[in-house]
């Protein structure tokens, strides 16, 4: 279970570039729950993901994962509990290492690393079995460098590695946004399969309205550092992309009204 309690984050505080990215976020994700997060640029969705991952420390609030307070834990400590797949297919792996060596690193996530013992026959058989499920023929090319693969191949392998040790939380950061449609479909299919098989607690950020409505059992919409909608159960199941676009239009209209009101108040005191 993930509990986020009142977390706040402001970047560049006290400067003209100040951005209040998270404004008191409260969120509980139950064990095995698959939560999708959407929002316009600057809404705070990726900041929320990064706060949970430990990319930076929050200014206030608490983050508890699997009963452990990780608010002040560095990201490498959180790596023992969290698996993550980035938007960029070339992040999260070592391009100058082979596929097998990358998997060996993945099985030591959050621990002292070393490859001398890792690539033994039993582990190689496990890696081959995992990679074979992709039906890409990569199980025959485990000595190939990770950097020689296509984005779709690499992202598929990264997803397998991120879930190798069944993390307490899986973070998916727009993990198909940089892929061509065919590769994106492959990665999404694999994502659904792994999450279902392992019953993984998952937090996924996406820009795709289709993914937002088709994936997960809960959908959160963010705006200006806050959660503005939280759809779950039958309400989530009924959602369609057009419904979400309508909600975005509502948010934009409200924001324009807020700006107009602020300008009127400012004129009154000038």
C-alpha cells in the first residue's frame, strides 16, 4: 500500500520562476491497485511520480510505502521497494552492457552490485525464459548490447527488469510516449499482462486518453498541483476519452475565470 499524505513541493521558491508543483496531495493506493494519472502539462502528475520515487525530497507531508516511511529516504534506498520505467527507452538501462548483464543488475536492485557471480547458468536460464515471453527472438541474443536495440525492444526489456523482483510499487512514467504505435501496443499488452499476473500495485502517468480509459481500475486527474477528479469502480469503467476531454475543458474554463477575477481584483487596488 502507498500512502501519500499532504505532500507539497515548490520549485525555485521566492524567485520569479517559483512553481508550486504539489499543493497538499493526499492519495492512498491499496495493494494490487492500478492507478492511472492524467493531467495537462504542469499539472503535477510527473512531479507526484518523482516525489514518490525519491528524485527529490518534498517540502512537507509524508510518503509511506508498505508500512515504511520513505519520505526522507534517498532514491537508491527506495529502489528496493520500487520498480520504475521511464518515458525515454534509453533511461534505466546500461547501453554498453549486454541484455543478460542488464538483467543481472536488475536482480540486484537496491543492493550492492556486482556481476562476477551473477551470470551463472541458473540465472541465465531464468533470464532466457523471461525474455522469450516477448516473442521478439531476443532470448537468442542475450549477449547483444542493450544500446543496439530498438526503442520498443528496449522498453519491453526494461519493463521485465523493473518487475523482476516483484516491487512493492511499480511506477510507469509515460512509458510508451516515445514509441511508435506498434511498439507502444506491445509494451501496453505486456504491461497489462505483468500487472495482472503479479497483482502489482501500480502508479502510471500518461498523456493518452485511450490508455487512461482502457487501463487500470482507478483514474486520477490532476491540475495545478492538486487532484481534481478521482474515478474508480463503475464510474471509471464507464469513462470514455470524450468524457475526459470534457473534464479538461471544464478545468480550462475555470482557470480562465480565476485569472479574470484575479486581474479585476488587481485593477481595483492599482
